[in-house]
C-alpha cells in the first residue's frame, strides 16, 4: 500500500491547524523545529502547562494533563531543540501530581464550552492510570533526545505510581487504560527492569489480534495493536505476532482517504474538534508509518 504524500500535504493545507502543518513540514524536511515550537507556544500558559484546545475535545484555556501530553508528543518531533519546554512541562506536571504520584484525568474545567463531558466532569482528586501512563510514556520518548527529562523528579514519581497501579490491572480494565499502561511499560522497560516483568503479566489480558472495544465509545471504536505497541523494538511488540503488526500497518496506510487525510474512529464534541482531529490524526499516521519503515 502506497501513501500519497502530496495528497496528505494538500489535505493538511485545507483542513489542519498551523501546529499540524508545521509538524508535517518538519516530517517532510521542508521546515524546521523553530516554526513547530512557535506554533506550540500558542497553546502554552504562563505556568508552563498547555491548554487552549491543544487536546481538541478539551477546549478549556486551562493547563491540563492532556495538554501536556500533546505538547510532549510534539516535542518528540523537535528533539533537543525543545528541551526547555519539555523541562517546563515536567515542572508543571509536578504541580498537577496528586499525593499518590499520579495525575488526575483532568483538572477543574471552569470553561466547559465545547469540552467533551468526560473531560469536564473528571474528578480532579483521583489519580488516573490512563492519563499518567500515556504522559509518562511520551516523556520517556522525549528523554531519548532530552536526557534531563529522564532525570526529572516528576518522571520518577510518575513511574513509581504507574508501576504500582499496573499491579492492580485486571481483565475488566478499560481498553484505553490497558493500552496506555502497555505503552508506558514499553517505554520504561529500558530503565526499569520491573516494567518488562509487568508486561508479561499483562500479556494474558491483550488478545492476539490486539482488538479491544472501547467501552463507552463509538460502536466501531477499538484499541488496536498499534495503540498498544506503536513503536518497533520494544517489549510491547512481543504481544503480537509479526503478521498482526504488518497487517495493522497495511490497514493504517490504507486508511488514507480520497481527500488525502486520515479519519478517527471516535465522536468529537465540536465542529472545531472534528476538523482538528483529522489533521492531527493525519500527521500521527504519517509519523507512525515512517517510524515503522513504511515511508
């Protein structure tokens, strides 16, 4: 399956945020890190956190763990040039961390207009393995080019919290929580040997085809193999036969639409989010295909 890169660029030109277009420029070698960081700064708050709809279904101006997640995802792209912002995010995450070391799914949302109800109604006093795990996993990816992130106290705290919470995962755990816990263990295994052991315990909870329906989501919304193990070379890939991963990469490449972009399989909560998710998904699909040797 061949991806039409020119069509993807055209789609982004007509349908994506400036941030996603700048990320695509960096991916294609037609832009640099400075424009990406400048676009990311539009979502940054004075406290070092990120809001303003960086998570498309969380339109609040307030700094949020989900905003930190998407900012860190962008900083994976920018490498060492994003070091200052990455460390500021870790500092901010320290302020958002609860006494048990985890992050709340969301902090209070005083401006809930156009926000998904699961963000606006989240309990800010309760730790969420789902958000803590995926933020920490992404921080480990940033740390590959920003070593100071690996040594930041917040990441150590979040890692301890996630390792403890993973021990409580069971067969009824929500699909997204399970997938993000696997992503975390995959990212942490290089520095925390117990993460690999925990991965073995979760193996029996992940079906061989990698498909788990997202409870409460759209009928066709599933966690899929690349949601558990997006990156090659880590222990998470051992959860699936190579043919399963290759088929999923084929499916991802084939997901490019006639307009050049990719779609998402979940419902958005505003007209802006519906459009923004497609732009973001298109860039993420291209990055994932490149990371797996398909571009």
